[in-house]
């Protein structure tokens, strides 16, 4: 990729590329991750693999082919590849042809599955092992009985989408649906923040706003919101034994587009009945973000500068500080050290 590295989505981190159920055993799917085209497949054993989606012969997308006896078969001339990327057969070779295909190999990406989602490691150097010090893949830390996932494509940069996860000032203007924000008055908020691995956490507090979504939990919940690189927002809501996790991720797609992924998990069986109602609300909420982000992106395309002002934009400043430090550490071959300090922030929303 070209351009100023601070403006690009980070390499050497994990990105969510979809739901586990989107790749069945014996199936595969094309995934775009930044400028990389990847085929994610699942062996009959259930194991996932992720390979560069480009046949070395004539550049064909292998995701358009099939998995036969555990090998990926290119639909153009039938070259076969094992899930580890090694070329296993070239059917057109005659017996006396001494072409040596032992060195033909597809780049392989680390792939993992957590809490019903698939994650691919966007390595600057595929085939190399994933660095130990990458931000961890988000997981749900309770036994959930229900899950709801929505994925939207946004025509906006990775940064602009990630910034919307740590932007308290947009909520009153963009997400003013009656069911999320019944009160139209702006109140001053005081929140406490502490650094956490590869990010920062708004420490647990009692939600005073009686949003309908929260009231469904029955009692006043504790809410903790963690942000971490590359673009991960983890909202954890606890009301006694009841748990609700609302996770939001950004993943870079080709041509400056970004996937906006929302995964919600709960351990409250009654909420399963609400799924048909909750899904359109989740879609509406994400659509509100997508619509403003796409329009704002056009303004940033004309002039790619932002003016970050006041305490409601401090988290946005932190996002860039974390990213800059991550890039600096990688460049220097050093361990990432979180540059943030604990802090109280006040804003009106
Ligand atoms: S392009 Fe894949 S086998 Fe020829
Ligand atoms: Fe938003």
C-alpha cells in the first residue's frame, strides 16, 4: 500500500472477516482485506485456512474454484493447492514434462475463530508467524445463549469508521432514535478512562440514562466500554447475573471501503424472542453511522484534515496516538508501550 502509514489501516493485526457460519465445511469464500484478496475455506474436519486468492499460474481467483478431496482446485486449468498453500498437482503436465512445481506456493494467512466470528491476521509479511504482541482477538467472557451479527459496508476510510467508535458527540445528532435516546436534552457527562492493552477503557459506571435498550435488562446495569487497536469497541453490560456484550469492529476492504461489524451476545434467554425486533433496530443504528460517514468522507477526500476540539475529541486524539505508537514500535522492532494516562473527560451529549 502507498501513502502516509498513519492514514492506512494497520498491518500485523487481526481483522474480523465475517461470521463462522459463512464458511461451511468443504466450502470457501472470497474475503477482501485492504488491498489483499484472500480465500477463506474450511476443511471437512472444520479447520479453517486463509490463502492469497490468486492462482500463481494466470492470476485466477481460487475462491471461484472448488475444494476437492481437501485440495483447492483452480477453475482455470485445474492446478491444485493444499490448505497450507503448497501446490499439489498440475493436471496438464505430461509424464515427460520435468517442470518442477515444488516451489509454487500461495501466501498463507493466520486465521482464527472466536465467539462465532472469523478473524484473519493482516500480515505485512504473510507466511511469517503472527507477532506475539498483536492486540488480542476479542472474545466473549461468558456463556451466551444468543447472538446477533450485522455487517455493513461503508464507503469511508478505516480511520473515519474507527473514530466513530470513540466519538461521544455524534450520538445526539446521528443516533437520535426514540428507542435509543428518548430524551432530547444535552447533559454534561463525566467519564473516567484508564489505559488498557492496546487502547483505553471507560471504567465501569452506572448508566443513569434510562435508554429503552438498557431498561430491557430489568435493573440498572454497569457498563464498561473498551477501545483497542486496530478498530475494536467492546461494550460490556452487566446487571447482576445478566450479561450483554455489544462488540463493534472495523475491517478494511478494498478501495477505501470499510466493513462495520456489530456483534451482540447475551445470556438472557428472554432476549432471544426479541431477535426479530432487535435486528432491524441494529441495522437502523449502523445505517445511521454509515450514512453520515459516507458523506463526511467526501469532504475529507477534498481536504483530508480534521480539527479535533475539546474533551469530546480527546478519545479521537488517543486513537491516533495509539496508532502512531504502534507503527513506531513495529518500525523499531520494539515492544508497543501504551502512551496513554488515566484521565477524566467531560462533554455534553
Ligand atoms: S490460472 Fe489457475 S490453473 Fe491456470
Ligand atoms: Fe455511531
